C-alpha cells in the first residue's frame, strides 16, 4: 500500500481528520462495532478499533499461510483423535494447571463411558502468525522481515470471522476516497471468512439430520464482541432461513439443558440442539461454579455436534503446540503429507518445556540469562497472561524449584516489522490524526468436519489481520534499528586525524578501533564493574584478537587482504561494524571452545575409569548436572547465535555480507564450529553412556534388595514350618 500511504501523506491535517471521521461513520453504519468494556450498556456500542490504511503483508507469505492451513486442520484433527498422545503430552501439565486438569477430566470421563454419542466433530480453527526477521532475498521490499512464524493455533472460540471481511470493505472505501482505486484488487485479497465459517456450521447442522434442530451459540454472560457474534448468526439465517440460532451462556444452560432418551441435547425444554458453537468456555473465569463444569460435561456426552469437542480444545493447549514443534513429531501425524509436513516444521518458532529434566533446566537458565529474547506463556488463550522482559527473569527465578513451572511454556520472541499508519480507537481523540508505529498479526481461518475415519469437509476459511501498537512486549523491531544488540561509541578527540571507535556487543565482546593499549585496559577495567554472569578469568584473558587496518584507493570497496582490513575511502560506520561483528563472532566462538575444553577436562577421568573397569566416581545427580551444562553450551552455539548462518542484518546489504563472510572465513569460523559440534556429539554420547550405566547400576541394586527381601521371607517361612512341625 505504498502508493496509498504516499498519497495520504500529501493530505492536509484537516483532510486527514475528515477522512477519519468518514471511516468511523462507515464502521458504525456497517456494524464494525463492539460494546465498551469501561462504560458497558446493552443499548450502546462503539466502533471497532481499526487502521486507516491496509497494513502491508508480503503476498508470498500470505499465500503460503493460506495454502498450509488445510494441512494444519488435518494435523489438529489427528492430534485430537490420539488419546495416547494427548494423555502423554499433558500428564505433567494437569498436575499443576487446574483448568487443563478439569478439561482433561471431562475428556477421560466421556471416554470411559464409551466416548461421545456423536462421532462427528466440527473444528473452526485460527492459526495466528507474525512475520519474523529471517526472510528470503526475493521477498523485498519487506526484507529482511519476510518469513513467518506461528504465534499459536486457536481451537475454541476463534473469533473475528465477521470483522475481517468488514475491515476489508472499510479499507476499500478509504482507498476509494483518497483516489487509489487501482490498488484495490491487487492489494486487498478477497476475504470470505464469515461466509465459509457459517456455511460449514450449516453443513454440520445438515449432517446431524434433524430439520427442527437448532444451532446453539455458547456465549459469555456479558458479551462485548456482540457484533461479530451476531454477524455469524445473521449470516447463517441469510444462507439458510430454516435454521434457528439460540444464544445461551454456560450459566443459563446449567438450568435449562438436559439430555433426552437418545442422549440428544435439549435446551429450554423443547429445542433439540444439532450443533454447539462455543464462543465462550476458553478461560477459567467462564466457569464460576461447579454447575458450569457439569454443563460442559453434559454437552460433551450429548449427541450434538460440538465446535469444538473437548479433545480439540485440549489439542489447542500451549503444551501440545510445544511438543508438536519437536523434530519429527508432526510428521508422525502426517505420514502421507511429507511436503506439507516439512513446510509446517518451518513455521514453528522455538518452544521450550519447563519440565524437571535436563532440557527444562536448560530452558530455565536460557530464560533467566536472556529474558528479553523470550515470552512466557501459560495454558491460556490470549496474550494478557503472558510475561515479557524482566518479568520472565523474575518469574522463572521464583518458580525454579516449584512444580508450577511445568504449566508454562518458554517461547522465542518474534520480532515483526514496524510500519506507520493511523490507528483509530474509540477511546482517543483523533482530531489531529497522529501517525503510530504498528505491528501486525495475521490469522488464517480453517474449517474441518470429520469423524474417526473420514474427513467430510476441509477448507481454508479466510483471514483477519490484527494490527497493534509496536510496544516492546509485542516484539517490534524497526528497520532503522536492525542491530539492537550493539553500542557504537566514538571518542570526543581524534588521534592523528583518525577517529577512535568502539563497538560493544551484547554478549560481552568489545572491538576497539585506533585505541591505545593503555586506553583498552582502562575501558575493560571500567566495564568489569558492570559484568553479569562473567566467564572464568583465564578464558576471557586468552580470547582477544588484534588486526591492522588501512584504507583503499578511491572507488574500491572494503575488503580483507592477507589479514589486513582494507576500508573503503567512502565507507560508513557499517563497514567497521561488519568487520567488528565477524571478529566478535570469532572471540565468542573462542570462549565457547575454551569452555568446552574445560568441560572435557572435567569428565576426562570418566574414560579412564571405564577403560580400567573401576567404579564410576559420579552420582546420578552429577551426571544430570553435566547433561544440563552440555545442552546449555550446545544451545548457545547452535540456536542462540549466528555462527551457522549469516545474520539477518546483511541479507539486503550485499557488499557488507561479502565483507562479513570474508572475515569469518579468515577466522575459520565455519570449520571451528563443525569441530566444536563434533566434540559436543562425542560428549553427548559419553554422558548418555554414563546415565545409562548409573541407571542400570541402580536397577541392579533394586533387584538385589528384592532378592534379599524374598530370602528373608523364605527364612521366616522355614522357621514357621520348623516351629509348627518339629517343636
């Protein structure tokens, strides 16, 4: 929408205000509205927050997200049908998260009774995603922010299916008002989410087979997003006037719902429910008493087609999503869809369980050490319960030794691109039409109707694009600040007309240009007062690099020649930054090499003990601690660094990328990384052998204890026999 933004930038302030006023009135007239949470009354509404111009989103990624949705539908359906997977995945979570426990109890009760009376399920899903900072070159002009990662997948109350199409029409109106009619078709994709969702609800109603049956919307006791819900109801009536929709809350249903003789769901005494569509029931506050839980169980036992079933609800928990992100798990459910399986694996961002094992310990340490790089998520819908930044660190420290931590998932923070537009909200004064920095989240709808054996309908069902203020917690990164981990300092005074410059890197590496040795020592001594999680002295002191630099002739680009840095005469600070970045990578790798050598030395005696056949001088607890150290080091090298790939910063800066790769090649970073990974693999194998050996030794001790107990019991029996017959 660059042309639209450019045209709007030529508008006067009064013209922008008038356009905003027209857009607000359009929203009121067409039902793009919501009830106020601060001044709630049933008889008044306010316009739904919107962005004045369509938000940019790369067409390629948009099409990929739509294409993959039907496979995601199949994946969730198969996960929901796999009892062993659900029970195994959630066994720890239900010990510490009461809400998930109550859902799982309903699942197990119905299953113990032979399963639900209705085998057909209706799933209305929404996969939410954001652009992240790892793209392909051909995706310009949005480079380097053009690969997308899944934030979550919603399996219950996936709302705003009516808001998406209305927002498209609003933007169509605004573009027409500013004279950008030619942009309409190429920039505004068709959005039929409301029609597709409602037609599939009607299809489920038909499959139930009762023309007198009603569709039940399970709603909140107090509904704020009333227009979106009513849009679904009215669209159903529009597509099939014979279908009746009934709206009831769980609290109301606890009084009026019952099961008939065939386990059909009856509401208000005479309505037979064909389809139950949940727009509530996804958070604990919507079950204020035990009666609401009993009602959920009643519905699950019934013959009505549920959207979603209880197992679909469980399949959407954060814990299930974390396990699906593990290598190879998705492909077990998609054995016949290997191409799609590979694409799904690409959309997962890092998801880490906080279980009480070596992986969970490593995840805890990662989150505490780098809280700004992660988001903590509970087993809840919505982002208001998430924790960011310093809250991640403080919370992980507080639950480090508590079972409560298992209920949370640690997730890599996604860094979407920032764009400027006018955010129009009902609680603000928009007289001056202020531009805001915004980030966007795309939701792709999917609809699936299936049973244990057959898939009857599987569709991608439109989309919605939510745009939010680019706050720190939302993870926005602007193009102008694409290297947020570096501080560049320039000295006030030059030496022999040469600037003195220092680059401070986030991980603790410092690269100094034209700074004397004495000044270097003074700066390092000053920085030591602010160290956190410092390395051992011998490691830090041994890891330094010194290089000479000069300047090229006019017209020549910066490069590395025979170990000498050649800087272009017209170079910017980014050239020096690029050389510094590669040198910092080498120093950082050197520290990890020294750390790994120190680790290898600490377990060297183990191989000698194994070779000599001596008793191992390590306990099971010590082996677990060594495993945690090893996985933490492996994660730092392969997942939390750019050693295996060129940093995103260079992907649209070809000249700088060449300089970076030349310098990395000079320091043999790729080769050294391969060597260190081979050493890591050897250590992993050795520690695994130790763990198995100690576990076997423990089992042997248990077996001997059992044998001794049996022998004691036999001895007592002999004494009893002798006493009885020979006394």
